[in-house]
């Protein structure tokens, strides 16, 4: 009798633009430059536009915003309002991670 080989499902990986760590796509946050030129957070991972990935760690977000890594990756100049909104999102990620770790 032949044994069927178990197929492992392919898990796509992406690289964080700040720390250069490769992780499964679902563990990273995708930011997209839309056709209108705005930057949005893509929770579904399927929006059309130029994308960049960041870890869920606040350090990576601060580094990306401070060193202009998002500007380079998305090929645009972020406005001060967009930078402030992304910083707020990074803080909310840190709060969510703290709540998740205390629940475990």
C-alpha cells in the first residue's frame, strides 16, 4: 500500500521594511499607496496599489517613519497628518499586543 504524502500548504512570506525580518505575511501589517496617492492600512492584504510591510512592533514603525523608509518603499512623500495617523496606529498595535499577552 502506498502512503499519500502530506502536502504542506504554502505560506507566503514578506519582509519588514524596518528590521528586514522575514515573516509569514499574516504576521505583518501591509500599508498601501492607493491610486489617489493616499496611504491606507490594508487589513485584508488584497487592496490594489503599491504595498509595504511592517512588523507589529512599535520600534519598527518609529524607525520606518523617522528614517523615511515608508517614503522610499511606497515611492511618495508622507504628509505630517499621515505620519501622525500612522504613529497613532502603531501605538494602538502596542496596546493590543499588551492586552493579548496579559490574557494568556
